[in-house]
């Protein structure tokens, strides 16, 4: 016999499908929903539906957007000659927070991983190559592509694969540096990062 | 570093608290009483792992839901720390001075080198055991090496999957060449790091290797790269890259990665002959002890102190003379823990040494013999003078 009434069990099961939500959290969320006023629940449902209805991928950079092209790709103040390639939309957000990067982005939605069955054809690469042509980039020639995939073996493989595609096209291809987080104490840095930073030290 | 005491709760058949001698500890008793379990408990305290099983929950006493080992470790004259490993269900909790710590912060507080039945694979088994021996040694000196190893293995897994797909006809050869490129580039980079780290470690081992500790036979070791004889090893990265390109058709045919330091070996020769094929059981044990002693020395010359040395079943295939040489060599260097089922054999040699004897009966340590009592009181004296 079910511990809870069927609709409650159904809701708990749905929450449990979500990433990072275990049985206890799912139960807590379900009970929270049951206590909410009807209007709050409606608002939540609207938000869920709206995100499904309105959000799609930008046809130029594959970022999540409600307008196409997205706000970055259509902005007149961004430098169209630089493209920064990231794995996921939230990586883009991390770079955007610096406020120092003024170029465009390209989101791959993944990284190469034969073990997980992810090959280049499953990454969003086609429109990246297309963007390198000035006629597809509002007449601007792309001078540099920054590869900002994650510092994992999969991210590295993706960067290497892309560099082999891009370099023959004559576009400058760079990889983000790895090392110490700035503004924090040395004592908080893990051994592996510290080791990399020591190995990549430079003359001052 | 010095393990002053060890308290064990529901770990295998052990219980109780033991104060250890700073020099030599001899744990003796009949078979099946739990001698090795005491070494395993020390090993667990140091590494948070068991040398017998990869599933720590197996070590929790049957019917109990939790086990712990807790030890007091003297780091220097004025600094002691309480370390604790608690096993509960599938989880493992680590504590330093009663406060929970991350694995990375916990490890390294207590270093051990263990001579056990499983470690005999180094001199008897496949090259993998010898590569693990070297990697363990490198890791003790260079903690970030763990990431290099993990990355290398991950790259190998990815590469092997691609090669498998070609073998199964799901991926065209030409396409595979292109897809393998990013993995081979990383393999060359990480493989070179591993090769250099191991070469350097073997050089250090050789510098302190006591070739003739056990008599006139000479034990020699040499790192045996799988690329030996294939070109100029001094520019390993270039050679590895060349070989990766050259052997690609063979790898595609085989369906797995054939080139890299995961195919390397440590050559161990006993009077010029391969110990694995030609060594007697006793010679193999002797050679492994020499390797462990060298590892102890290398750690000492790098960090300024000796790890603990655990020797399980010391008298199996090691004669009285060799045991005598070994204990003489260790005196004043390491804090040593040995187990034996023949206490008499040890006693003859150790009566004039700094030593404590512990008899194990059904998991409990009992000071039953007169020697044991004498050793225990001697030991208390040592600890009084320490504290």
C-alpha cells in the first residue's frame, strides 16, 4: 500500500526525477507545494510552461534564449571578431560575470566522450564553422576563437579536436590558462591546482 | 612519525587498545587469531583503505553496524594527533583530533609501507603490480601525481572505447584516426609525465638500494619502458608521439591501446636473472623486502622521516639469518610492526634489541608470556620518557 495518497505520491515521484533531489527533499518540496495558496502554484506552473514554450537555442551561438538571435549575438556593443567556445550555458554565465569579455560566445552543449557515446556530431559545431565566414557574421571577420572548455580530459580533448578544425582555416585559436584562483589565499588552493600553477610559473 | 597507540572497535575480530613500541613490535600467536588484522588496522588508519579488500564494510564485525580504528600519532617531539577512521555501512568517516576531515586533508598524516601476501605480486605477478608499486612510491612524494594517473586512465578508457567501436564495425577507420587524435595528444602529454616520474623514482630507489643485504646474491632493478629499443628515450615525448602514430593501425587491429607507460614494467633481477621466472619463493620475498627498504629510504631522504613498516608473516620463507639482518638494518630507522606464528624464532634474535612482544588470542592482545610482560613494562618506560 502507498504511504501517501496517489496524487501526493505522484508529485513526490516527479520531484525525485530531478537532479540533486533525493527522497527526503522530494517529500519536503511536495508538502511545501500542498501548503501553498492556489495562486502561487499557478505561478509556478506558468513559469514551468513558459520556459518550455519560449526558451530555445540561439541559431548563431546555441545559447539558451527567448529571442533569436540571442541578446549577445544581436548586441551592437559586442566584439564580433572574437568567439569564446564553452561546453554549457552556465559556463557562459561564469565568463560573462567577469564583465571584461566583450566578444561573442558559442555553446557546444557537451564535450567529447566516446565512453558516454558523445562524438563531434553530437556537439553543436556546424554553426561555429559557418560563423567564421564574414558573410554569416554581419561582414565581420573572426580573428580569434578562445577555447574555454573545462579543464578535464574530455574538455581538453574537445579543445584539441576544435583546434585541429580551426587552425587550418587561419583563425587564431587560444586555450584559457590554468592555475591559481586570484584573490584568495594560497592555503585554500588544492594540491593539483597548486602543482599546475608551479609548473606554469613565469618570470616576473 | 610514531604510532603511539591504537584503539580498535568492532574491526574484524579485534578490540581493545594497544600502546606500541617506538622501535620494533612483534605480534605473535597461533594462526587465525587476528595478527594480520592488527596490521590491517594500522594500514587502515594510515591510508583509509584495507590491503586485503576494496570493500571496507567487509571489515566491520559480523552483526555490528559500525567499526573504528583510532590512533595517536606523534608527528614531532611536541605534536601528537589523534587519527580515526570510522566505517559505517558503505560510508567511511575520517577524523583528525576528533574533527571530521576530507580525505585529501586526512591522508599523509601517517605514512606506512606494508609487506603483505598481496604485495608479493610485485615480485611474482604481472607488470601491473610493479607499476602500482612505483606509482605508490611517487604518490607518497608527490601528491598531485594522483591527478596525472587518474587523467591518464580516463584518456585510456576513452581511447579504448573508440578502438572498440572500430573493431565492432561501428566506426570507420578513417573517421577513427581523426577522433583518436585529441586522445593521443593527451596520452603523449600525460604519458610523458608518468614516464619521467617513474624514471626519477627508480633512480632514487637505486641510489639507496641495499643490493646485498641478504648475502652474496645481488638484486638489481631497472625501469623497463615498453618503448625501449624503439628509438631515443631521452626525448620520450617525441618518441611516444611517433610510436602512437606508427602503431595506430596495430591498435585499430587489436581494438585496444598498445602504446604508452601502461605497458611498462620494473625489471627485478636476482643475480642477473628475472626474479619472477627464476627466483625461489625465499629470493622473491627477499627482493621485495629490499624494494620496500629502498622505498622507506627514498621517503626518508625526501621528507626527513621514515614511514611505519608493516611486515606480515615475517618468517614465511625468510630464514633466521635474513630476519636477523633485516631487523638489525631497521633498528633505529623505522617503527616496525611484524607478525609471526613462531615467536621463538624471533625471540632468539631480538632479546638484546629494543622490542615489544604482543601475543594475539582471538583478536585480543594479551601480555601472557614473561617476555611479553617484560617488553610491556619496558615500553611503558619508553613512553613515560616520551611524554
